[in-house]
C-alpha cells in the first residue's frame, strides 16, 4: 500500500474542509449584507452599522426605560425576537432561528458592556479577579444548561429554539444583574 507524504495528506484534508468553510463564510456574508433586514430596492441604502445601531437601540432603550421606572429590565427579554419572528417574511424555521440568534447577540453585547463597566468601577484587583472567576463559572453553567435541549430532545423540531431561548434568557438576566451591580457601585462612590 502506498503512503502519501504528510504534506499531501494535510492538503487533502484542507481541501475537504474548503467547501464547508466556503458555505459558512457565504452564509455569514448573507447575514451581514443581505439578511432579513436587507434594504428594499426602492429604499435608501443603509449601512450595516445603522442596522446594528437600530437593533441595539431596541434592547438598550427598553432596558433604560425599565430601569428608570424602577424595574429590573426583564420585560425586555424577547423584545427583539418577538416582533422579528412575527414578520411575514420570517416564517421559515431558519429565519425564526435567525431572529433568536440576533437577540442573543444583542444581549451578549449588553452583558459585555456591563461587565466592562463593573470591572472599571471595582476598587481592587482582587475584586476584579473574583468577578472574572464568577463570570467564567457562569459561562460554563450557561453553556451546559442551554445545550440540554439539544441532547434531551435528540435535535427534534423545537430543540434549537429552546436552546436559543435559554441562551437569550440566561445572558439577558446576567446582563441585567451586572447592570444592577454597576448601579450599586455607582451609588457607593
């Protein structure tokens, strides 16, 4: 039996991954440039930054209004994906999942900004290390907990949506918790 030199084996493996990677990058490009919020032919062109700012504003405006009213902001969970999924052009399962994924990304951004702001306000490196440790443990819990629907339901219809909704809920609640801590730290200074 003839053995191929190592560099040829690697090249063949790399080529075998070329098609899946091309599909993945193509899908990403579609999401960024021509996703469900792509401008109509008769509409003025919008930039991706404008779309992201508008989407971020949905969550940020809601959270700010809720917190100004003395509430936690939990009513804002689902504020983006609900209307997105209700649109007539977003009824296919892949599009429904895309709405969920987009809200997850928005909450992840809110959480990251809140965490960074809390870290800035902490008085000592030891407190910052404790927050980082807790955040690492939280992330591990979140990953395992929100993957359960995929394992328990054997990828049946709805398992993906349950996992995404879990991720949105956990991430949003963590973001709101971090915002609460930030407010408390601001009050003590």
